[in-house]
C-alpha cells in the first residue's frame, strides 16, 4: 500500500473519529438534559470523550505504529566520534555522515510545531462562528451601556490577574526549590508571568456555552461575555511581551512598557477596523445587488465575509476574536437590514449550528491532547498553586474594580453579580492555544500541562456548579433573545 493511500486512510479515520465523538457527545448531553441533569454541558462532555479517545490511541497498539517502530533506529552516540554511522539493511549498506551537532530539543520543537499547526487549523475553522454567533445575537443596547465596565474588566482586570497569578506561582516555585522538587533555574519569574498571562484570560467559548445553557440575566451575560472576548487581545499582547523579554534588561523597562501599551491599543483598534471593513463590504454587497432574491447566496456571502474578518486579522497580526466580535455586532446592526426574511433566519441558524459543533470539536481536541501529548510535566505543588492562584486573582480584580465602577454606574453591579463573575472565570481554548505554542523547556511543558488541567477543572467543576450557584445567589434568569 502506498504512502499516499495510507495517509488518506488515516486522515479519513481521524475525521470519522471526530464526527463519532461529536455524535456521542450530542446524544449523551441530550439524554442527560431529558432527565433535567444540567451539571454536564456540551463542552464538558466533548472534553471527556476526547480524553477517552486519547486513552485508546495512547494505550492501544496499531499495526501502523509497530511497522514504524521496526524502521526507526536511534543513535545516541551520534554527537560523539566517529562521525560516520553504518547502517546495513538487507544486502545493501548505507553510510551516513554526521555534519553537525543535533539539537536535543529538536524533537520537542517539532512536536510542538505539529500540534500548533493542527490547532491553528481547528481554531481558524471553528472559533470564528462561535464568537460571531455570540456577538450577532447579543443585546447591543446593553452591550453599549456596559461598554465602559467591559473594557475595565478586560484591560485592567487582565493585568491585575496576570501579575497576581505570576507572583503567586513564583512563590510556589521558590517553595519547590526549597523542597528539592525543582532546580533553582528551572522556573524563572518570567516563566511565572508567562503562565499568568496565559491563564488570566477567561475563555469566550466556554463562557458563551455556559451562559447560553443557564440563560442568565442579560446584563450579567453582557459583562461576562464582553470581558471574555476583549481580554483575549490583552492576553495576546502580554504573552508576546513576556516571551520576547530579555533577561538582561532591568526589571522595569519604560520603553518596553510603553511599547506594550501601544501594541495593545494598536491591536485593539486595528481589530475593530478590520471587523468593520468586512461589515461595510457585506452591507454594500447586500444593499446594492439583488442577492436578497436568493437567500442561499446572501447567507453564503455573509458567512464567508464574516469568516474572512477573523482570518484577515490573524494574518495581519491582530486579534481575530476581537475582529469577528465587532464584525458580528455591526453585521447585526447594519447588514441584517438588507437581508430577506429567509436570509436572516438562515444566517442565524447556520452560525448557530457551526457554533455548536465548534465547541464540541475544540474541546474534544483539548481532551485528546491532554492524554496524547508526549512531554507532559506534572508538578503537584505547581498545579495546586495554580488552582489556588486563579481564584485569588479573579477575586482581586472583580471586587475592587466593581467597587470603582459602581461609583459611576446608575445601575450598580450587585454583590450577587460580583460573586458569580468571580466564580465564572472559566479557562479553555484561548489559554490552551497560547500555552501550546512553545513547549521546548520543562517550565513551558509544565505550563501546558497545568493549563489543560485548569481548563478541565473549570469546565467540569465550576461549570457544573454554576446552575446551583445562580439559584443560591437568587440571580434572575432570562431567556436570551436568540
């Protein structure tokens, strides 16, 4: 059997496995909801079944894997003399000359690169419809009324959370050194800040799924969803700034700080403009042409151009999530007026289906990688400190900022709202996509492992406890305008 045929069969098998996982997740959650069991939602079920698939792939041996092992030989002495390796296969002899020292981290780099590429494809396909649908169906009047609060939580809240988590984790790593669980140079303060930046951003995918299932108060929905989307831009800037930080620099570099502020504002403004540009193009096409005579065509145009806002922003180094968020908001305000009645219905239903399936596929992938990634590093003290620090950091920015915002708000953020916001800091796909980009050191492998465990914990435990918490806090629930 040729290599190309085998590759096609493996690709088909992978797609079939993903579809089977989606079907099993949908049927399982549907059955649970029939029994009024709301402690498990689609994202939690998808991650669970992804873990089961990872277990099967990791511990079951296939013929292809065994065949590969028979043709792979490791040469641990390749970095030493002599620099010639003789390999005898059947009746033929092959000679290989070593021309340079092998990088001991090369296997990690390649693994990281492969997984990042696969995840980029997954996020580019399924993440835009999720964010667009949330923005497209959002109550715009409430969003504008709460815009100042949303920006405050997204910008200042993420900064507070990043440094709070970083400081807590740095203290934990010092304790690990004292207990002999880590060497002195294994975890630097920069690594701890990087972990803080990665895990400080709440995840819009899991937040939207949670809010949709619970039908929370519309103002609370706006605050949580708006914050979770906009702080993605802050997390991206913080991650970039910390990753490129030079340890030889002083602890505080004013020029680097001002550059980070300018970079954040540039990404935010550029992303807004990118989303609005594609809205203008869509609105003009649907208004100046007769596309409304064919609902199928006008729905396809809205879908493709809205998707392009996300991809164009990503290709330009901007925030695709912010771009597609603003595109969804503006499409719902302007373009929808030019669509036929059938086109409006089709557009909404199409994005709803893509959003639903996207949540399942993304979290199935996260569960799968949790079991199959070959370089996990489990540090019990680091993980315990991370779990504690996310609650501390969430409380340290929700309550003080709410107190300050209430000084100028006519409709105050109630204590019950604050308690639920502090509780509903779910982590997920966004934090995972940032953590998996670099796994070349033990510290970064620990960050990836801990991030995946945090995502699973917040989705399964906090997500399951959200409904009982709403009732105990006596927060009014409303049906969203979807």
